[in-house]
């Protein structure tokens, strides 16, 4: 996979910060994405480029069940979210929409916003600042959903 | 080998002996869809190629976050929901009767041992009657609506045993806040919380509901209480042999067991802006406040309104402080009127609002502005949750919240 720039966030980052509730009624994810991380970094939607990474600490995506949270990150072209741990609903939602969520215990503390990284899901590694960090691989069932591009393509596959 | 409550529920549902870490496909007993997610679910449902929901009787649609409308877009959500209900013959639709989690249990849609999913993270609430219940996203809900099934990973269980009598002025809210503080915001991630002990046995279903509701704030997948006679009465059911067996076996394997002596609890608050940032109220006394909110799926029930009314009886809300009270459902509202609690609250200066999610989801009915402080009985104090990102939210019990409204600052009841 290609090299992307890191945008780093704190521990216990909740989904209200990823996409505040007042924007959840906008008609589409495309319209919501301009408000991603508005309370923490209002310029994030302009700065992030397709292929970039969001890096979090522990418990990334806690709080509300809003699927719009991984949705806006995917719509902005975020290649993957890499964090020390994830809140479970965010984790499921991300895989269901085909956004890779990668658990990596060491990398988040070693990088800052603006650093570059490279992810290899097949090897289960992330590279940044000249170091290679091991990542946890997904259970096969979830990896399969992700490989197929999310739950919808995956279900369609089953039906066929 | 023995089983935890959640392992028993999932074993029966799947017809196989499950253990933590297993990925299993469950048959869903009931789903709850709220108004915020409605159009997204319907879009995904059609995108997946489904035409009809798998079982209309198992689907409950509740309009609560957006009722009554405060913006033009809200109406679109009702319309999409109404059309979907008509096309699929859905009859369990609530358009202005209260908060989803309150209605799911109050209206009898969840029974002990059920497996239930909802498009809201506080779906953990239904563990109050001994069910497995958890929140999911809208794509996954669309898949359940088409298939009636979903995969889950069987969670490990953390057992929390609380014994003894709680001190005066301590409510179940203080208990769960303290537990979240001790576990941390991710202390129970992917896990089930199993509450037991004489303290929780003494609690009403409403009090248990407050605790199950907030389990997600420690990251839990679900929370569960053993069903008992109170549960049976609340659910209008009779417990069979299996439902009676829904307690953790002596030789069940737990991720960990945490024990509390009820006498050690005291009134506490979750301080801005993390739910696990717990402080005793006594250490926060004197902090000036601008508003108090008593309501939500966490603490908007009759016993909560009555607790507030007892504190406010014959007193007045402090000048410059707005006290907003939102009953969790129409039934709660009616009962609070009948018992005189509403009269007491209104005479004290409270603003009574319609049942619904209201201020808790930050959309209407008391939105706060920069540098204001609010004491609130709901479940989240995240940045920007009830107004701008410079609002400070302190989470507390209804009794503490009412005392603060009278004093105009943080005080002990």
C-alpha cells in the first residue's frame, strides 16, 4: 500500500468529535465530511488527502454508535485508522463499510501529525520513521468482509 | 464447566455451547431503530437488495431524538420512516411517546434471555431485564432487517458484585459512575458486565436500567442483571426454569471479579469532559452552575423525577439557573403528573419538556453556550455534546442535580 501522512489524535477519542451530532442529519456522508474533527481541528477536511492515515491512542471511536464517524473518514479518503485499541461499535462499523482499522500498540506513541507511514495489511506491519511496527491481524471472518469492500458487497457475495 | 449469564443466553440462542472469543451467528429476537438513523438504514437495506424485512413483528421504530422537530431536516426522517413502515407492514412504531430505550422495556418488547440490537450505543440498557442487547451501526441494522441474523463475538464477562445497603442520597447513578471511574472509559471494551449482589437485588428495575444504560461508557458490549420477581412483574411475564437459571454459575470463568461494599459509595460526578473522570461531589462543592438537566434514558424515569421532587419540595430553583426536566416517556410523564411530582417541580421553577431525547443529544431544548456549566443526569459529557465545545458538563444523579438547581452551584443533597 502507498505512503500517507499521519493525523494523530488523543486517547478515548469519541465519535462526537469525529462528527458532531448536529451534522448527522445532513442528507449524505459527502455533505457531512466537511465537518470531520471540527471541534479538534477545523481544517482537517481540507488538509487530509486520499491515502493519509488517522492515528489514535487507546479506545478510539468510543461513544455513540454513529456509523457516520467511520463514514466521513472513508469519504475523505483516509487509508486506514491505526490505534492502540478501538471501541467496539466503531470497529465493527468501520469494517462493515470497508475502512481498515488496525490495532498497533507501539506506533501511536512514536509518531506525530505530519509524519509519513506505510501500512502492509498482508504482513501485519506499519512502517514509520524508519521503524517497522507489528500490527494485530483481523480475525479471518472480519478480514473477509473487509477484503470484499464491506458488509454490502460481502452479503451480495453470499447471496450469489 | 459453568457459564456466565451472557454465555447462557448466547448458548441458548445459537443452540451450541459457546465460549468467549467464539464468533457465532445469532437469531435476533428484536431490533430497535431510532429516527436519526432511519434514512441511512433504509438506503442500505435497498442497496443490499432486500425488499421486505424478515419479521415485521420483531422490528420497533421509535422517533425520539428529533421529536418534536426543531429543524426542517427532522421531518424528512419521519417521512422516510413512515414510508418504510408502511411498505413493510411494521406496526410497532412510536412517533411521540418517549425515548427508545425507555419504550423498548416499558412497552414489553424485551424479555429476559432475549437477544436484541439497536442503532444506538445505549442499547445496553435492556440488560436491566436480563437480556443480551447492544448497539450497532446502520449498515449492520440493514443486514439484520433483511436476514434476521448477525454475527457476534462472544464476550468475556466482568462480574461486579455489590453487597450491602447504599448510604442515604446515593442512587444507582452514583454506583455506575464510580464503577466507570474505576474501570476507565475502555476498561470493559468488548466485554460483558454482569451485576450481582444484595445491593442490586434490592434495586428497582429503573435503577438497574440506569446502570445497564451506562455500561457502554466503560466500553462494554452489554451489561446484564439476573432476572427476578421484579423483572417478571415489570415485563408482565412469568419466569420459566431457564430464565430463573440466568445467574452466573459458581464455576463460570470471568475475565475478572470486582467486589464493592455498598457502604463505600457516595454521591459523585463525572467531570468535564470524560465520563470516567469521577470526583466525589463533596470535593466539587461551590462550583457555580448555569443550568441543570434532569432526564434522558439514563435518569428520566418516575423514581428519578420523584427523587428530584423530594429535594425541590417547597423550594425554588436559584435565580439565573434553568432547570430542565424531561420525562423519559409519556407514561412516566402521566405517572409523574398523577403522583404530584410534576406539580412540585413546576412550582419550584422547573421547565418541563416533552418526553424524548431532548437536550441529551444536543439538538434542542436548552442548548448551552461557551463557558456555561451544566449539571446533567444523562450519560455523556463529551465536548460539544449539549452545546458548544466550551460548555462544561457534570454528570450526576437526579437527587444531586436537584440540590444543585436550588443552590445554583454544586452541592451535596
